[in-house]
C-alpha cells in the first residue's frame, strides 16, 4: 500500500478530535513529501538533528513534533521551530526549554511524559514526580513554556488488558492534573499497534509511524 492509502485508512479509523502525528523518524524526505501531498501536516521525529534537517527541506507549514527523549544540550537546535515537545520528563529540561524559547520570543508548548509501562527502560515521570514538578515554585516561574498535557508509552506487549490498564491510568492522571493545570487539553498516547485502544481509553493525539510509512 502507498503512504497516501495508509494515511486515508488511518484517518478513516480515528474520530474527529483525535490529532494524527505522522512519525517519520528514519524515513527519507521523499516519504514525508508523499504524506504531505496527501494532506498530512504534523510530523513527529525522535532525533533533534534529523528533525531540523528535514524541517529545512519540507514546506514551512509543517508542524514538527519532537516525540523522543530530549537531551538538554540539544534543545537550542529545535527551539526556533518545534511545535510541540512530547517527551519532557524533568524540571531541568523544562528550565532549558524555557530559556531557549525565551531567546526566540516564543512560548513553547510541551507535554509532560509519564512512565506508564512496566518496563523500567522507558522514560517518564511517576505520579509523585509529576505533582512535585507542577507544584514547585521554579515550575510556576517559567514564562516561556506552556504545558499542554501528558504523553505516555504503554508496555510493548500483546496483552491488551495490560495496555488498557496503562492507558486508563494515564487518562486518570490527565484528569487529575487539571486540578493544577486547568487548561491542559492534549493526551498523547497510542502508536501503530495500539492506537485504537488508546483512543478508546481517552487519547486525543496518536503518534503513528510504521502503519503509515512501513517498517523501519
Ligand atoms: C517511533 C515512535 C512512535 C511510532 O511508532 P510506530 O509503532 O512506528 O507507530 C510513537 N511514539 C514514539 C515516542 C516513538 O518513538
């Protein structure tokens, strides 16, 4: 199937109100252009340098989402143009994003990443760390970032009950966080293998790569 056909199939399956991030990491610009010509405008990358290089070659109305783990020393390379940073999991990183955004006179939209999977390897905040972060005075003093919501990745497993439990947990955290941050609106969860389940559990932003562009 072509990229355009894959995209229309996915759009058919996701309801209005759910935003599709086309995850184009490792794929050539020619593939991204094919998706662009089929109407896709939001692309997700997990390496800052790769995203910056592709951004120079793609039309300027593309929205770039950084979905991977962010290294503090590389924030400056995405600060001028990135639309949404999904994987923010420390105050230190937020402080750097704020600092770089300020240099570009921007308010940077970000998502806080929570650790919802059973595997210890995945990045993200625990419930305790999340609350500690958003209640801290330093967080409240940051003027050039805007927390838009939460992001999480479920355990890589075939066990649907396990995945459902993790997505439901993240949805609950998202609703609870509204007590502290009433304006949050984005819940980023769901990838190629689990996006339908994620949407059932309350996701309104899915990050889909291989089902659009093929295996990496
Ligand atoms: C690669 C990646 C995706 C997309 O994964 P697919 O299984 O190819 O859809 C989604 N989210 C993150 C954080 C990723 O790194």
